[in-house]
């Protein structure tokens, strides 16, 4: 993304040119000085790389920016903030809107784009009251027609992971932007699932901690108005084969694809149980408590009168499953590891020693190096990546095959000529 500026001062040489910009709905902005040659008339330039993890910007996001200019006479000019969309310049985009939601698409997929817009509006109407989340703040959506297109628009990750996983969709909740793979059969369900993540973020994330995965994913699947998986079958399988996962005590999603399906089935079932048994008002109260920074156990106790273990076992009882018991961490002991015995070396045969040859006849063999033994904790190397078999793709990783090309913004003080993306817009 490139910012360009031409500025002129009649009072003295321009000594400083900076741009301040904010990405989407983030409350904090970025302040950067622009490159220029000092003089009465200057041309400032700043190129902001968006193909790194720290500076990545999802396509279709609104960028709010303005310039700050100072001259040697002590004058300062701060331009009026402008808002323009950051579009993927590989394509010519068309936008359709309904209320706070705008969907950007390209190519002959107008019908699919309209269907995605409609399903997002349905999800906002369904989950806004359940979560107590406001639904008037803008949400930007960019849809891609195939995986090859979308891969380059996703955050840069390892190429190996990107080749193995297909991301159906990804929500950037703090920015208010959503990317959806429109060509997939799960496109509508993915859009519904991912936009619920944005609502959960608005309703429950605090500056201290985020909403835990089991609650976040469970709410996202409960809010999915077009589910593409039969999680009930996966849940029955887990109960019958004793493969239930203590989801309320896990920090991330499982690393095994089959377990991820079970995880989603359990999460959705638990959330559905909470809402049906205690009512949506209690879920609103839980979200509000989490938003205030309350810990999960304290928030559950405050709202439902029980902690995670009590809630989990109440749900298990409703399923007819055995109650869960927390492992006795205090009495747990590490598994002993047998170390190899290292014997001394000797030139003459001796008991409890290793004989080696003399240096005068044959080369003396080097002692075998004892390899260090590293003990690992089972389950510690889990990731939040969602495998291809699972729906959505909110946590799936991908590889960026190259930087996302975007149109530049050119601002000429006095003329205010702008070029920042090619698109047409239609409001419904």
C-alpha cells in the first residue's frame, strides 16, 4: 500500500511530512514519517508492506488516513481524515450493501454474493440478541471464487501448511472484515459461522483476555444458519467410543481432524444446551461479564451458579454420559526415563570398561556421543488450525504466494485527487 503526497509551503521549507492511518475498526492507529527531499515544494512517499504477519491487512478493509505537514516557520497542517477501501488490485470489484454489511465480489457471481449478504444479515438478526452484541457497526466482506485466488489474500504463513489446508473463510474480528471462499459448497455456512465470531468478539472480548475457543466456536456453530455438517452424529460417535474431549478445559482446538469434528459437535451441543435450559438472557450476562475481564469460572459462577466443571457435568448428565473428573495434578509424577550407562574407555581389557585400540596401529575410535533426552508434555504442541474436513476456516492457516497488490492512494493538497481501488457500489 502506497501513500503519496505533494505539498507546498509559501512560509518556509517543509521539514516534516507524516501519515496517520487506522485499519478497519481498530481503535489504535499507525503514524509513519514519509520519505521526501526538504524544500518549499515536496513529494512525500510511504510504501507500507502488507505481506508480513505484523502489517497484514485483509482485502476490502476500510483505511482511515490523514496527513500531517510541518514547515520551518512552525506551521502545521493536518488534513481532514479520508476513508477509502483497501482492495485486492488483481480484480475489479463490485460492492453490494444491506445495512451495516458490504460484500465485495468480482466476476459472474452476483447471485452467490447476494446469497452471502442475505445469510450474514440473517445471522446478525439471530445472534445479536443472543449475545447482546451491537450489529450496527460496519462489517466488510470480500469473497473469492476459488482457493488459488484466496490463498494470496490470506495472512502469510508457512507454504507447507498452506498446501495442506483449505481455508473456507476467515474473520478478522478486531478489524471488522471477513474473507469467504464463495466457490465452496460451505460458503453460506462459512459466512454465517465467521460473522458470528465478529459478534462474539464485540460482545465478550476484553482487553485482558478473549472468549475461550469452546465458547467462541460453539456460539459460531449455534449461530450458523446454514450448517453443512451433522455434528450430532459425531457427538454420538464420541459418546459411544468414549472419545469425548473435556472442551471447557482445553486452550486450543485439537490437532487431529477427527477430534476437531468432535470438538465442534460438543461445543455446539453445550452452547445449545445452555441457551435452551437457561435462556438467551443468561448468555448475554455471561458475555457482559467476560467483557468486563472476569475469568471464565468466575463469570459462569456469577451467571449460572456453577463453574466449568459443574456446567460440563450437567451437560454430560443431560446426554446420559458419565461425569468428568479432573485429573489429580498434585499426585501426578513424571514418567521415569532410562538413561544409557556410560562406561570408561581403556587401552587394556578391564571389567566395567570399554577397550579401545592403540593409536600406534589403528585409529582410535571416537567415543560415542550421548544424545540428550528431551522430555515433552503430551498435547503441548497443539495448533489452532482447522483441517480441511472441518467447516469454516476461522483458524485455518495458509501460505501467501506473494504480496497482495493494492491500488495506491495519491493525495495532492489543494486538489485532493485520489486513486485508491477500482470498484462500483450498489446499495440495496
